[in-house]
C-alpha cells in the first residue's frame, strides 16, 4: 500500500468528525484532512 492510499484509508474515518477533531500527527495525514475539509467547505460558499 502506498503512502497516498494509506492517507486515504485513515483520512476518511477522521473526516466524519468534521470540526470536532484535529489531526496532530502525521503531517501528511493532517494535510490530507485539511485539504479535504477545505474542498468540502468551498461547496457552501
């Protein structure tokens, strides 16, 4: 499993908590979750 696949695997369960959680480690997972939340937020602008 590549790094990108692993980040997807871990990111999506975290995303269900939305603003109620913060990813503190690893930087790659943190950046992936931040990017996904930003993309979702743009749908409401």
